[in-house]
C-alpha cells in the first residue's frame, strides 16, 4: 500500500470572521462552521518508516495544475530502504511544488501545496513564493545591495528540473542502472510481460515509465545492447555522498558497535542437502529457501537464539520466526524478511522469496517486509567465499554467515578417509541474551536438520 500524504489546512478568514474582529455580531456557531472551509493545504513529507528522518523526492507523478482525486499517486519518495508511491486523501489541484525532484526534505516539512479549487491556484502559488523566500539565504551586506540596485537586474536563473513542469521529452528511467522510476501499474505490467524496465524509455514526468512505454518496448524489435552501454565507471579521486540507503546502512553499522557480540563457527556436511536441492530445484525451490527453512526449524527448538535485547535491560522472546536474508542491490544492502518461515512449506517459502527479491530490486518493499526480521542470514557462499563474519543488525539477537559448500577430505569414525561436501557457518550473537552454550546447541540442531533434510519438504 502506498503511503498517505499528510495535509495541513490553511484557513482563509470569511467575511463574518472579519466582522467579528470589528465588533459586529456574528452568526451562530453552527452556521460559522458551515462557512469556514479549507482552501489551500500543505502536502507534507511523510514518514514511510520508523527510522526515516528525511525523504528524497524521486519524481512527481502529477504536474502543477493537475486535478487530483482522493487516492491518486502524487509523488514518489525514496525512504531509507525503498521508493514508495505516496497518495493524497483529498480532492483538489496540485498548485505548487516546493521541493523539486532530486532534492530532500525533512519528515513533516511542506513539499507542495494543494488548492481546493482552480481559482485558488494563484493564491497557493503566492503562498509558495513566501515559502521560497523564507528558505532563502541571509541578505548580502549593504554595499553589495547598493551595487546590485544600480546595476541592471540579472536574467532569472534557469528553473530547477522539476518533474511537474511542462511535459519533458522522453528520458531514460535509470541513470547508470541505479534506479527505475515507473508507475506501480507499469512495474506490474513489465513483470507480467517479461519486459526489463532498465531498457525502457519513460515518457511520463521526469522520464517516469508508464504502461504505454512498457507496451511500446514489448512491440519494438529486439536489438543487441552495445557493450559500451554499461554503467558509468566509478569516478576515481572524487568524493560521493551517501545515498539515503547507504546512510541508513552506515547508521545501523555504527549502532551495532555498541552491542557486545561474540562469534561461534561450525562445520556442516551438505551432501544430503545438495541431493535434495537437485531433486526439487526444477519446482522453483532455491537454496536460500532451504537454508532459511532449516534455520527456522532449528530456531523453533532454541527460542533464546531468536530473542533480542533492545533496551539493555530485558529480553524479548519473539513470538514469530522471521528470517531476514541479506541481499545486495544497487546502491546498498537490504534484508527482505521471510515471515513465519517455520510454518511455510518449502515451495511457498521459495515463491515468497522470489517475490521479495523482485520487490527489493525494484525498491518496492514495504517497511514490514524488511524491518521485521528476528534472525538474519548472510550468504556469500554463492561467490565462493568459504568463511566470513557478519555484523549483527541492531535490534536482533544473532546473524549467521554462510560460506560455500566445498568438497573436503575428512576422516570417518572407522579410521577411513573420504570426501564430503562441507560448509562453514559463523554466528555473530548478542552476548547479553545469547551465550556460547545456546549457540552450540542451536548449531548442533541445525547441523542435524541439514545432514538429514527429509523434514524440510513438509
């Protein structure tokens, strides 16, 4: 569900109110309430998550002067983890944009003005000018002002590239593959038709992709993309500010330093799990879903490892087992959450995981889909990494780093030498709530489930 815009009414005094200020008797209370109506409303930057302090305007989906109905999308806002379409819950006209596309604003600050009627648009635009003047820098020294007064006025600066101005020519929806800006229906249509949104040119405001662009791309003849069309090279020697997502990751990593953590490693034989994966891979089952399911089953037997300490004074034993899995996306890292992973069958879990990954890459995850994890998995085994330590996300009790499964020469109990596929897992845990014996027991249970995975398919 898209976020809802917060609106604040600016009330214009009625004639009866002016008479009362002059001492004239006014009408009854009930009649006064009928005559006072909201004319111009401020559109505020919404809080799209509990940790969001400011948002970046990705694009305006409505242009100045457009008529809006309740529930219409107005603006796409980038929060710390996702891009979200924000709707209005009032009818009116988008009279003035205060924060153009590409700029940020604190949560709760005005980003546009909504006029109740078309006649109120000029008044709203005058009010917008006062917002701009209030945000302007301090006036220059007197001598500079005098010089400016004697000189002819300079030409006005070119307007900022606001997505709500006159229709712009079609432009790419992503710069260097960093982000796709598209309407929710266009994204759904592209997914259903198998169209890569990164190859679509948008014709909407600010290059936003709309449904007709997807249909046009589908009908266009296929042509090979030139090799030179790869993303831009990293600007060596330059300083690049954090994106909103990178800032959120940085903040979380700094917070994690305040938690007393310890690490425990374990070696698990994966021959049986690998055989099971080969059998059911064709049914859409992923190795990530198998590992998440095995982890959830082990956590069900060791609830202390699924607990957390948020205030430094108490334990919180989670009533659900929600497995968050770290996923690298353009510009940052996010942890989509498989909720109630212990209760879902492996096929439903795999379908859910694919849906979450698609939404994460399109930056369309809802807050509860990435911030409700109770235990985290980080898997670098797919890249050939044999072992590593993961950083504990704030607010959780443990995270497990999963390495690659590799053929290993091992000694058997009867003194023989054989080859088995084994992987290394390392768990980082909050020592305030989880102790070494707790993790050892959990890892023993996890090892038994993976080495005899028959229950994973139920």
